[in-house]
C-alpha cells in the first residue's frame, strides 16, 4: 500500500481544524484565539508537523486517526444530543444540527487519510523469494 502524502495529511488536518473552528465561531461566542479553538488547532498543527517529519510512523498515524475519530464522535455527534451526561443542554434546532454536520463531515477526510496512513505503516513488504528456479 502506498503511503499517504504529506500534503494529503496536511489538507485533512486543516479541513478538520477549520470545520471545528466554523462550528465554534458560529455556535459559541469564541474567537479563533480562545483556548477552546487555539488548543485543538495547535494540536492538529503538531500532528501535521509530526507527520511531515515521520510519515512512516505508526504512532503519528494512530494519533491522527484517534484525533479524527474523537472529533467526529464527540464533537460532531455526541455534543449535539440532549444527553444528561453533558454539562450543558445543547440547543435542538436545525441551525445547531447543521453546524454539527459541518463539524462531523470535516472530520471524515482526516479519519480516512489517517486510517490509510496507519494501514500503510503496518503493511509488510513481500519477503523476497528464497527459491531458485
């Protein structure tokens, strides 16, 4: 399996961060520089730099996959549901659902690309044949 390009991973991380930022700026009174935005964006940037330096690293690919799944499941799905375990009651409106659709859809490329990157790091090359003839 071919490794995932650094550009593809950077683009997926950027889209992931931008969809989170779009949700937070639209739904919450947060600027891009608030810690709730700046922290995750900085983490995504660190993942991008780590992948650029170590594109064959299983740990970096797994971290990117974990980050994408976490954002998809928690940020994109769970926090839109009116669950008693949440420390807030999310608004149940079409605009709020739409903001979460943007958030969730923005995570899908990161999940797909990082899954491919992880599979590429675990793929073992074919062993050379020892038979002659």
